[in-house]
């Protein structure tokens, strides 16, 4: 078994709370984070095996199920824990601290509840749509809360759609009693492990010309065992190996009308009016960053279980290096917390810019903190028997994730820095 950070029994080092000063948290936030902290050590212990085998952390999901956390963002009136955005992202970061792959894949599941839950509640709907949505989401939430079922979120297609630059290539046709879905998704975390796939697709309107626009986006729940659904492709990536993000094919898959996780047209409204919905991938990486920092402190104090008790903390270079890491971690956490509490419908421009800055910073700094951790601890720290090299590989994945890769955050931020709404540049005559 590999050494893990979990066993702090022999150490006087107390890792910091993932959400900063716990006194600033709500009772629910404190309680849910503590629930995860209690489960975390066993997840950290299992993480090496899932990573080595690139297999899905089913046992961790059993823990999430029995602890009620599968329903973290299911509204309380539907039997869930009723976490809001800030609460969820703090809990997600704590999960990431113990197992990055569990946190990242869990986020895909939780999106199915957040998007259909407090985000949908904040959006405009007709009274009929709202009533219909309440009826349908009750079915969806019951699967999660009562039956312990899990949702994946196939979004990426390998083209421009996942970056928000084109309509989904996966299409849904309206037919009697429901929809027929066809298309391909890549990199679907929980492929082969989830009970349901929450598929983003474009609704083809009968008689309409063309394929539909981004406004025609639909979010539909497809049973993993429905005829026409298949998982394909290898899974042997650099990091986040336990997410098992294989490809999915949907070939004329029929789903009934109550497969709608959001009413027709609502996903586009959510994506344009509640941009924080795309910032739930980064909390995982704050957790990974915290884990790398904690490992470094324990390593320099010679308190990593299984390692010879050789202290390195007395060298000024190590103290300087760990101070640099702490500054980076605190700066990252500060932006994370600000962003967690900022989430709102129709955020103003400053809030949106802080959101891009926070998401970018968390993803990039997580990788940098892992790099610094290895440099500071030294050669022995990157052995496969220790968790640091896995944290390093996992952290590399963050800024590649659509729709907001590090590059796309920079694109958006750069534009917003220099242009006010409606401004265009005049063409310069040659
Ligand atoms: C561990 C892991 C788990 C994942 N899980 C899921 C999941 O559960 N569901 C899911 O749907 N996806 C998931 N993804 C996929 C992820 O979000 C990306 O879609 C995927 O990494 C994109 O890979 P790509 O090479 O096709 O990107 P490309 O589309 O080829 O983009 C490559 C880069 O080009 C840039 N780029 C792309 N489009 C534009 C544009 N319009 N303008 C400017 N620059 C652009 C971006 O910076 C991007 O990083 C996962 C990825 C990883 C690594």
C-alpha cells in the first residue's frame, strides 16, 4: 500500500481548512465539509490503485451514496441536502484534496442537480414550464436520493461545441412521446459507470432548415443501458485516470419526454446568464493543490508515513520554497472563496472577469504548486510509492478542460478587459 497523507496521528501538523477560516462558513458548509473529511482518508488510500489501474472509484461512490452526498445539490424539498453554489464548491474542493478523480467525476454528477436545481430556479420560465420542470425533476431527483443512481455529463465532442462556439453536433429529434438522440461524445467521465448520461445536444425542429442553433440546446437524461448507447475507445491518460472518461456513441436512442433535465431552451439561458455553472471543475484542483502543499509540509517535517524520518525543514531554502507555496495556495484560495460567494444570475462585468481570473488561477496554480512540491521535496518524493507524482499528473489536466480551458479564460478575459459592451473596432483604410 502506498503512503498517504491521511495518517496524521503521529504529527502535530494540522492541515488548513479547505475553505479558509471555518468560522466564516455556514453550519451546513462546515458539516458537509466535515462529512467529506471523515471519508477522505480511505479515498486517499484507494487513489493509488484507481490511478494505476485507470479504473473507476466505485467504492468511493458507495461512500458518497451512503453518506447522502450524491444528493448534495438536490433541493431539500426533494429529499436532498440543498447545497447552494458556494457550499457545493467548498465540498468539491475537500473531495479533491483526498481523491482528484473522485471529485472531478462527482462534479459531472452534481451538475445534473445544480443545473436543474438552483440554477433553473433562478431563470425565467413560463408558469407551465416551471410546473412541468418541477414534475420532471422530481423523477430525476428520486433516482438519485432514493435509488442512489449516478449521472454523467457528456458534453465534449472534439469540435467547437464544447467551447461554446458552435451548436452541439449531437442531435435530438422530436418524435411521438419523446426524442431520438444521435451523436458522439468524447472524454465522458463515468463512461460505463454512470446509470444515466446527461447529454447536451441540439434540438432539430421539424420542418426548420439547418440543424438548430445554440439556443436549441437540450439537456437530456439517457439511461446508460438504453438500446443504441455504447462506450468505446481506450482510456490510458496521463492524469485523472480514475475518471474513466471514455467516448460514447448514441445511435438513434429513444428517450421519453420526461428525459428533459431542463425545459427546451433553458440550457442556453443558463449558459449565458449563470456563467458560474462552468466554474465547478476548478474546485477539484484547489483540493489537489492543498494536498500537494500538505504533502510537502509533512515531507519536510519527516512525517510522511513509510518514509525514513529524515527532516529537511531546517534548511532556509526549504523554508523559502514552502513559503512561496503557501503564498500561492492562499492567493488561489482567496480567489476561489470570492468566486464561490459571487455566483449569481446575470453577474456584472467585474464579477464575470473575476470568475475567469479565479478559474484560470486555480487550474494553473494547482499545477504549479505540484511542480513546486516536487522541486522542493526532491527526487524521492516523485516515486510512485508516494502520492505526489499522481497529484502532479492530475493537476496537469485542469487547464485543459472545456468550456473554460486556460487559453479560453485568457481569450475571454482579454476581450472583456479592452472592450465595453457593443464596442467594435473600425476597419483601417489601406
Ligand atoms: C480528465 C478529464 C475528464 C473529462 N471529463 C469530461 C466529461 O465528463 N464530460 C465532458 O464532456 N468532457 C470531459 N472532458 C473533456 C474536456 O472538457 C475537453 O473537452 C477535452 O479535454 C478537450 O480536448 P480536445 O483536445 O478535443 O480540445 P480541443 O477542442 O481540440 O481544444 C484544444 C484547445 O484549443 C483551445 N480551443 C478550443 N476551442 C477554441 C476556440 N473556439 N477558440 C479558441 N481556442 C479554442 C482550447 O484552449 C483547448 O484547450 C474531460 C477531460 C479530461 C482531461
